[in-house]
């Protein structure tokens, strides 16, 4: 994530980077030690969007100071 945003790795922690999921379940986490975006647990596609052909999980990454 740091690389994709053009930041040095320590900047993620210094700028209080957070991942926000759209729903009640948190599917993603941002490891501030290595800058990797990972899944919290295995995702069950049938449970999340069984009736939809294209399954999409939306999330946002907020990086503060400055926005």
C-alpha cells in the first residue's frame, strides 16, 4: 500500500493509515509494519454474494496528516 500511494513505509504509521470496509464485517487489514493489505480471514463468496454473478468487496484506505 505504501508503494502504491508513493509513501515511505514509516509514513503509513506516522499518518495513521486505516482500512474501512463498507459492511459490518471487517474483511481487510493493513499491516503497518510491512505495508501489506491482507484478508482478516477466508472469505465465503456464497455467503457474501451468492445471488450475484460478480462479487465485489469495497473498502477505503484513509491516510491522515495531511489528507
